[in-house]
């Protein structure tokens, strides 16, 4: 069966404009057209849209979702396993937070004073304000975010395809470096770290070495980014972070 863009928007709970945008950037192009030229989506298209929306819910940027879904070596089952693991982790964190809220409510109702440790143990070693600031840096009203949005708004489907091709070539090259046993401080790894920085500067915003080092730390510490780089090759997140640091050191 095939479905109109309006029907798919209704199924998925997204707007028609969103589906048009996904088509425009080459992320989800419908498999067919009606005689009048209207988009028609088949079951395979719906499966891809489901994957896109799963990854979006997990916080992945659209360009990274495209790279993941267009990987010719990726098994659809692998995507589901990855998404299940990430969602399970999020659910576990939320359940732990809900339990802490319930404990606080019960303690207040019974007049019990919780110890400082009991009040804040739910946060573990994680500083909520640090994560809020990280979210603001990634998605909020910063200059780099605004610049990224301004550039991305101009990109055509061909632009996105070129970007995806660059990412795929870089991923293949970095995987080869790791498989060859090259350390993060090797010339080959540092050159790929520099290519990574220049890719960001070219397509999104001016990525200084200082910003790049901060991104490297985020690739290791942020679950979504870590999952993305680990999906390319296990251990890549840490290796890239160290290569970024080494590259910044030699350029200083």
C-alpha cells in the first residue's frame, strides 16, 4: 500500500511541512508519486520515518541520522537494538528520578528530614546545571547555534548529499586508522581530527580548536554523541577525543 503525505503526517504525528523538509534534504524521499505529482509513501518509507523519529526523540541531529540510516553495512535490526538500549537508559534514569520525587513527597508528608546525601543521590556525579548549559550550547540561542541554523536553512538536497558523502568518507578513513593500530597522537589520526574540525567549520559554524576540544569531551560524555561515534567503530569516541586534543596541542 502507499499513502499520501497527509496520511503519513497523521500516522506519525508530524506536520506535512516536516515531511516536505525531510524530502528536501534527502532524509526521507517518498518512493512514488501520483499521476498529479503528489508524494506517495510505501511501507518501507514508513519504516524509515519511524527510525528517523526514534533518533530525533533521542536527540540526534538530522545530518547524523542520515549517515546512520544510509550506512550500507547497517542492519535495520542494529538500529532497533541501539535505539532500545538508549531508550532503556533514559527510562531507567527517569524511573530513578521519579522514585526520588516520590521519596521526597512521602518524607515531606510524614515530616521526615532527608539527609543531604539522600536528597541529591539521584543525581550521582552528574551536575544538572552543567547538562542544562550543555543543552543550551548545543541547541539554544548561542551565536554558533544561530550561525548553524542560518547555514543549514540554505542547503539543498545536493548539499546534504555532499555532506553525507564527506562524513561517510571520513568515517571509513578513521576506521581504517584505528584498525591499523594508529594511536590518537599519530599524524594520520591528527589529520583526520583536523578534517573533522574543518568539516564543522565548512558546514555549520566556525569551529575553533578550543570549541573542538569541548566537542571532543562531549562526544565521550554525551550518550547520544557517544552512541553515534561508537556505531561507526567501538572505541572511536575516546580515540577521536584524544586525537582532537593532540591536534589542538600541535596547532597551538
